C-alpha cells in the first residue's frame, strides 16, 4: 500500500473520531505524526470539522495544545463557513440562532446581527446542547413566516469520548418538519465545505483525499464532491459498508505508510 497517496497534494482531515474524541474532555487519538509527515513532503492539509460550538480559532488553539501542528488558516469549521456563506450570499443579515456561543461569535465576526424571536432574515441552526422546545418552535415559526433556514451541518451523531452522541441533524430535521421548508446545509456531507477547502488550497478534486471516521458525513460528502476518501475506524464507523474508499486505517497516523 506504500505510495497509494503519492499523487495526492491536499489532505483533508476530520477532527472528532480522527485526531481526538470528546468535546469537553478531549482524548487524543493521533494526528501529530500524520501532519508532520505530510508537512515534510511539502503537501497541503486542511481540517474540515462540522463543529459549530467553537470558533475556528478555538479549535486551532486546542490542536496546538495537543501538539498537532496545524496552522490557524488550515482550520475550517461549519460555523465559520456558515457565517461566510451568509455574508457572500445575502450580505449582513439578522438571524435567529439555535446554537451555542462559538457559532454566535463566528456570525458576529462577519457582521451579522442576532435577534431573539422577532422577524429575521435567516434561522441558523448548529449543535445546541441547551435547546428547548420554545427555541425550536420559535425557529420553525420564523421559517414559516419567510426566514431562510441554514444549517451548519446535518450530522446524526459525533464521536464523543464515551461513544456516538446526538449532533445537529435531529434539530434541523425537527425545524424542517414543523416548517415544511428544507435547510441549506453548509457542512459535511454538503459539497460546499469541500469546495471551500479546494478553493482555498488552489487544488483540484482529483489531487485531494478526505480522511474521516463517519460514512454519512466524511465519506459520503467526499464522494459527492468527487474526492477520494479514507475511513479511519477510531471513531463512529468501523466498516465502509458498501461505500467506496481507498482504504481503511485503525489510526490516522498510519497514513504515513501510504505516502
């Protein structure tokens, strides 16, 4: 298998289940060896995470603490890209938030203005571990009244340190069902996140590879974007189960065997 990835110029990495597990008490799985090897070969890399509860800057600082040498500009979160998407498509918007502080900070950084139940331009949905019925009901009402519905991502679960934990997808589905409107989804498996990474790196899709632990986000998303992928079995999924992948690895650092 050595040399399998010799023609790849851009390596896209998921975080939860690949570099570490858990949000509050992260347990490192790997990453240092992989990143250093890729860097030494002059190849590009980018972190693609559906994390919307933290800012990209916070995610980067935690990687530094874990001795994973990723640069700040190489971290793309679903929250950052959602804020950027709204600015590019609509300008500065008034938004109602189902989400946490990190997402609010990213949106504010692009000049968007948060509202608290009155009319808004967009309902933005991210992971919200303090969600209430009232918050979901109000979000659905605003969408029925004409607000756009934009989700940071629609994943079912993420790799918590004790196993899979519910992610943003179920919240998005609840609002979609109540409002009879479909959300625009920014993060994986939407091609939008992959296209943003390719554009930033100036790399064609044939020269990129996605390394992730979830079939319905990382692997399926890469396939939709026309990008090859590798399944790392240290997170949510253990078997490709009919999905086309280049190979599977039990630890992300074993990627050095393929370079």
